[in-house]
C-alpha cells in the first residue's frame, strides 16, 4: 500500500493591517447644567446621590447662593450650632416658625444640620479646586448652585393585616460654581448730543411759547 500524502497547503498570509478606527471624541465625565462665564477664574464642585433630604438641601443651597465662600462657610457653621436658621421659602408645609427667620424677612425656618454639613464639604472641595488653579479663595463668590432630585431609594415597611407599604428616601444631586467677580469699570459720561427737530416740531414749539400773544 502506498501512503498518500496531502497536497502542500499554501502558507497563510497575514492581511495588511488596516488603519485603526477613529476614537470617538471624549465626553466630559461630569456634566453641569451651566458653564461659568470665565472658566479661568472659576471652580466647580459636585455631589451625586447624596443621602440627604432634597427639600432641606434645596432650601440650604438657596440661602447661600450669591454669598462669598467665607460668608457661606460661617453661615452654615452657625446653622449647625443653631445660632441662625435656614429660611424655608418654597417647601413650607408643616414648617414651624422661629424668630431667627426675621433676618430674611420670613417666618418659617429650620436647622437642617446634615444638609449643611454636606454643603460645607462641597465648599471645601471647591476651595481645594480653586487653590489648585491658583485663585484667590477669599474673593470667591457662589455664582451658581443647583440642587436636583435623585432617584429614590426604595425600601419596605410592614403594615397591619399583612400588607407592605413603600418606605422611600429622597436623595439629591448638588452642583455649584464659584468664581472671582470681575472688577467693574465705570462707564465714562458721554456728552449730551444736541437734539434735532424738524421744521414742523420747531413751528409747534414757537406756537406753544407765544400762542397766547
């Protein structure tokens, strides 16, 4: 018997390497609802899915909007020590009255300590970002702050007759932008230009001046 050998196989050739596929443009990891007017003189901070009540944090963030960094830190520390209060302007249902709210021309206020501590942590983070960019931290102002609702965490509570009811928490997202205010320059006074009148207007003015004569 003769052994039949298989015919020689052609050597496999490697296909020429094609050009790599273009990589998609990298998107920002964190998206803010607005951008600062001057990014070189501003810093950002954000917290996502924070385990603090949305309504309390919303009112606390609204109270510090427009303050300087140092003033906001001192104010939140005073709220934690219950020396000053957070005025409740939007979510006012079942909110008790306190004389400390007279400072803001309101009657209802509370002391949400947990929300204030979270905001203090975000302000500290923003301050560190400002120092990294060599900004003057004493001159920073809270230009933008936004508190929005996050997805609720669902748990259960046991009710009478074998029923189960929902037991949800209301976390929130917080974002803030601090910036150094620009120096305002007074606009130079412009010389008043002489008013021009038509012939008809001049005739009416002459008539008004000497109309009774």
